[in-house]
């Protein structure tokens, strides 16, 4: 009897945790998009007014933005300094590929972020800034959409996990 | 030290195969190397003692036909590394045709100039690079310094250094700045406040604002600033006793030098010329001569190696104080 109830509690807890995890992913994605939007603005400032070389700018951003986006910028910095790739485009692509899962980025988000690597290789500062501001605007929209989705779905995932666990217990008992 | 700077500062900026080629060169060759030249679809070459020699990929001097042919990718890789993957940050430098890298070495470049409103806006399709290896020769000014100082009054003369290109003008200016900044005990000169207006980052070789050469403990450097504006700026802001600037030639430079002289600041500067007559015929320099600005004129040449002191003239009357042939002092 004790084992049965113990198992039931475990099933409900596991299902609840799954729902919670799904909800957390929505929350992280939303925060990541917001952090990217904020950090691209800072990057544009560093490039436009400070003429800061990218490795220095990326290191500075890795200290200013929140996790997990900070680790993306740190990855850019370390790869650029260690000569891990030939160009900023490659380094940007490699770091995004590495971190996209931990940042819960979706394809639409990557479609905004990936082309920025090639933009950084431009010689024309004004051109880079324009692209960064455009990406920032797109990220703002993506953030609003992600927030809307989070508000709608996050609670639902938690309840769904809890109720799904309870349903499974009822079926099994 | 010189070869260390090449292996530690320059080699990492080249593609791995060119970097290992450089590291394979004998130490003696590294010591005397002046330039590394990369041109798209042309042989890899280095310049030693004024001669250009082609190099094979194994780092051996060879014929043009057996030399390594530099690829466009090699140039692009080097450009990425030199600019720290941030070409936008070097727009102004590229516009002027060079970037100064860590160690004070200068990378000159050629490509297609983009013109806007009659002025160079940028360089695109960069196809050749010349890595000029900066060399600090401490003591380069030892021989000339006694002629540039009035020991009785403890005064430093307004001096113009002239020579053909690559004869050691900048090396001499750098050492003069260093020695005056430290002070020259044997000539009774105590440490001076020196300001270097380093328009092309050649004298102090500043990298991210930090001089890569020893230019003395009391030396302020205005890096990348046009000389005309820079000289006035440092006089107003840093109260120097000596202002050092390289390669004067514009009217603004002459006006700024006149201001410095009026302000009682010693000016040490340089100008290209292959002989005395040519120097006097240059419009800006001619104007300064007419106004008797320079009290000492130093001529250098390459005859007995870079930095050979040929002549020191007393400025106003043009009397020779030293000539290499007679080695006599008047």
C-alpha cells in the first residue's frame, strides 16, 4: 500500500516537473530575446561611439547581460581571442549553434540572429549599426510574441503536467 | 628583443602556414628584417638591408619562381587578425592606408580606394600588405644630441631632421624623445616634459593608447592626431618643454610650429628630402627657414647603414657643425 502511494506521488511529481520545465523554457526564451535586444543596442553603441574591437565589446557584454546570453558573448570573446575561427561570421555561427539549446531559441529567433555574424564582417560602421538596429526591432517583436505565448501557455503547461500525472495515477490504480 | 617581437606579435597575425614560415627563419635574418610583404597572387617577400627577397613556404630565400605565391585568402585572414575581426574600428586608419599593431609595427595596405566628395572614404579589396617592422634603436641619438643642446643655457634647439625615406628619421626622433625625457646627465640636461604628436603612430607605436616603444618616463603622446591641431593641443593642455612631430609638410604644420616656437617650446621634427636644396625648395619648410625657425638641421642617409649622420647645420647661417666626410666639429 505504502509503495503504491509512494509511486503515485512520484508519477505526479515527475509529470508536474515536466510541465514546469516546459513553462520554464518559455520563460527563458522570452528573457533571452529581451537580453539579446538589450545587448544588441549596447553592441551598436560600442561600435558606433567607442569604435571598440569586437573581442573587447563581447567581453564587456558578457559581464553586463544576464545568463544564459552572457555565456554566448563570452564564447564569442574566447573564440575570437583564441583564433578558433577565421572570421567573426564563423565565430558567431559556432557560438549560436553551441548555445541555442540552452537559450531555448526557436527557428524564427535564429533567423534574426544568425545573419548578424556576416553583418559584423562589414567594413562600413554605419551599415553594421543599421543592421543591428533592424535586428533589435525584430527581436523586440519576437520578445512581445514570446511573452504573449508565455503568459498563455506557461500556466497551462504546469496544470497539464500536474493533471496528466494525476490522470496517469488514476488509470494505473 | 627585435626577433621576439616578430615571433610574438607579428607571426600570430599571419595564416598558420605563413606564420610557421616566419618562425623557420634564422634568428640573424629575423634581427635584420625590415618588412614582410604580402601581395595577392605574387611571391611572398621580405625586405632585409633595403633588398627585397622572395621566400619559400619553408622559410628559405629562393627565386621568384620558387617562392610561395600569396593567396587572397592569406590577405583576408591577416586583415581579420590585424583588425581583431573589427574592420569598422579601423575605418580611419584604413583610409590613411595603415594600421598599427601591437608591438608598434605598422601594416601598410593597398587596394581599391572608395572616393566620396573627392576624398578617400575607404579602401576595399585590399590586395597587398606591407608589415613594417618597428625597430627601437636605443642610443641612436647619442652622436647627434650634443649638437642639439646649448649646454651653457641648458636649452634644446629647434631642430629639423631630414633624409630620404627609410634612413632613420623616425628612429632618431624616438630616441631623442626618450633621451630628453629621461634627461641627459652628460650634457647637463635634466628630465624634460616631452610631447609627441604622433599622427601616424610611428614614433611611439601606440596600440590602444599605450606606447609600444620606450619614449621616456615624462613623455605624453597624442596618437593619430593631425600635427597642426595636435601641436597646439599639447602646448595648451600638457605644457611640454619639447614637442616632437614627424614628417611635417602642410601649411597647418608650419603654423603650429611657429606657435610652439613663440610659446617657448623646443620643436624637434622631421621632413623627407634627398638633399639640402630639395629641402629648402619645399614650400612649407622654405617658409619656416625664411623665418629662421630651425636652429639645427640634421641630415641622415643610408650610406653607412640606416641612420648614418651626414651633416648637422646651424640653422640661421647654414654653417656646418658636423660633416660625415671631415668628421670635424666647427
